[in-house]
C-alpha cells in the first residue's frame, strides 16, 4: 500500500514537473517571439522632390537638383513620444527630455503575463533605436519662395496592419526665428484609423492626439494635434504649378541670390518615429514594416507661381 502511495506521489510529482517545464518553455518562447519581432520599419527609402525654382540635395554644398535620395534607414523603431522635436535653442539649460519611450499601457486584462510581456517589449526591446534622423538642404533662385510640403507618400508592407497609422514625420527648419527657436512641424502621414487595432498603448486612459510632455519625466501627456495632408499644398507635377489649400502650412521662406543666382541653402532635419501615444500604436504592429517613404516639397511665390 505504501509502495502504491509512493508511486502515485512520484507520478504526480513527475507530472507537475513536466507541466512546469512545458509552461517555462511556452513562456520563454512567447517572450522570445515578442522580443525578436519588435522590429517596426525596415529599409525605408526616403526621397524628396521639389518644384521649379526650388532645388534640393542631401548635402549642403553639392548635388542640388529637382530631386534627391535621402539616407536610407534599415533597422528597428521602438515606440517613443514627445511634444517637441528640438530643445529650445535660446535656453539650453531649460528642462528638455525629448523622445522617450511610451511605457504606460492600458491592458484589457491587467496583471496577466501577456500584458506584462507586451509592455516590457515596448519598454526594453533592443536595439534601442528611438527615431531615424537625416537632413535635406533646399535653395531657390527666385526672389522669395514660401516652402510647403506637397506630399508625404508611404507604402505599408501589410495593408491589413498599416504601420503608417502610428508613424510620424517631423521637420526641423534650421533657420532661426526671432525668438531663437527652430521652427518644427510634426506630420501624421496616415490619419485613417487602423481597423484591426487590438489594444491601446499610451495613457492609462487612452486619448487621441496625445504626446509625452518633453519638459517632464513622470509620464505626463499633453495634447498634440499633428499636421496632415490637409496642410500640404497642391502641386501639379505635369505643369509645375503650385496652389494652396485652405489649411496649407508654409514651413519657411527661401531667398534667392543676386542676379538670378541661387541663395544660401537652408537645412531641414527630417525625423521619423513611431508615436507611442498614438491609439494605433498597438500590439497589432509587432513585426510590421514600411516599404518606403517619400517626402516632397514645393515652393509658392504667389498667384501664377
């Protein structure tokens, strides 16, 4: 009888050990899967085009033409957030924390291993690439030319899980204003809601159009309504004509040189990141990529331009 009980205990212990081992393998595999599929954008080929009287280059002193190819990005983007791209140029000692990871997560089932692993994936995945940055240089031979974005084109690798719905393109014009700040503009390139959105990663109470407050480190968010296609200008590539929409947003003004020559180029820094406080920046995007991104500018000098 005692032998029977001992055998039964041994079998139960072995079964529990096997279950524990299986659970450990399953949990480890799941964590590995999240960790290794946290890649977001791969091989983003960025190009910029411009209109007549406006030339563009990826280098300051050479290569100016009607179009250029920007520095490619091949790597991983992790969800980050900020309400500002660049620190205040006039007050370098002012608190500014810039791009930071969005780690708060409103789980459907708080406390579950799945939700903790997801939050950890957003917080700790490596390599830690928070944003991609490159530069463009624009110049004109017109007396004055107001510069607009005419298009930001994109192609998702998977239309059913569009990475573009959570992507942001930021532009910083390295042309100082009177107050010492660099003008900066943040664009949402795809404002359509992701129909397959699974769950929200952002505020503990997710809200639209939020971003982390760049002056704080406690997770405080502020309202940030990004620019979008309604703020582009109209550009007809067949005729070269430029016209404005009701909400077209001028980025800056270029000036030409003497005797119809080209003036000094102005640098525009281009930033690319996943906005972690966007309601579409969710589990559904794990492993998704963007095939390409194109950035187009146009110059407007008034009626008949």
